[in-house]
């Protein structure tokens, strides 16, 4: 069973885990996340020593290497403040995957404590802070992709609640909405043909709904779907949830 236990929110100060993909490719997602949280009155702290959540090694079966990374993360994100992650995948690694690989380790309590403080962005906004609606407008048809790592968590419904409350935004319905995009981290490297076929099928269903933009809470899914579409010569616009929320805010302030 997926471990989704959370510590109660007692203040409005968080630590931002920006993820490797923000660092390498999606710096604007990190910036948008900060803007969104600050709009809600949250003080955002960025621990400079952060690296990776340890998921690539965990998924690849090298739990020894993954534990080293997780131990560094525990030290880097010390304290009691919630840790907010603009990635369902990395958040799930901290509150579920890391706990699994530390079950027989003496430092399990510290790892589990960090997991209970870790929130995916939409889950934190809706279920941590109790914010159910979002201001501003975003006149577009949006196909929302539910990342696999958010299954069994409140993140998908939280994201849909926020998107559905934005004026002018229409949520597109498309076939096999719960299916994987095919990325799967190291899976896409080990099994590229299967990974591409899964992504192509996902794009086929999404395109049938004729969306203006594909939105996800996970940058890895955005990167995979956007890359496949560009390779086909039929590019699609992909945005992270944080970017849509940030852009809607701009209209509210105009």
C-alpha cells in the first residue's frame, strides 16, 4: 500500500525541493512554484545543498547508491518545515520509495519523518493549505496528464480541482486518461521502443481531444510527451501545473 501519511501543517514556511529536472531543463517550473506559493503567503526556503531524491538509483535496483543520496537529502532538508516538490514522482520517492528501501536501516525514522513532511505541489495547496479555487483566467483547452507516481495519492484530484476552478479553462476529456505516458525514468532508456509506443498512444488519445496545451504535475512526463511529439513533426505545447497557475495569477493582477 502506498504510504501517504502526512504531518499536519502548522505554519506558512516551506522548503522547496526543485528536482533534477528543474535544475537541468525546467528552471521556469521552479520559479513558477515559488511565485504560486508566495501568492498564498508562504515563505519559500531553497536549501542550496540539494541534489537528487535518489529515485533513478532506486528504480534501477541500486538501493545502496540510492540510500546514500537519500541520506544526503535528509541532512539537506533538516528541520520541521514541509518540503514541497513540483513533481509527483520525486514526492512519492520521498514518502514511499525511500521508506521502502530503508525498512531494515537504522536511520529509517529520520527518512520516514522527512517523507511525512514531503508534499507534491497541488496536494500541498489543496489538502495542506485548504485552497480549493484559483484566481485569474486561462482561456485554453487543457489536457491534464495524471502521472503514474500520483496514483493512490490526492495529487491528481487536487490538480484537477485547481485547474477546473480557473475562469476560461476547459478540461479536455480523452481516452485512457489513466494510462502511463511511457517514460518511467530508466525504463525509457532500457526499453526505448516500448516507451515510445506507449507515449505515442498517449499522444494519440490526447490529440483526439484537440487541446491547446498538455499539462502535468510531472516534468518527466512533459519532457517525454513533448519530445515524442516534436520528433514526429507534430509538436504539442506542454506546461507544468505551476506554470498554468502562475500565468492565471498574472491575469488576476492585470
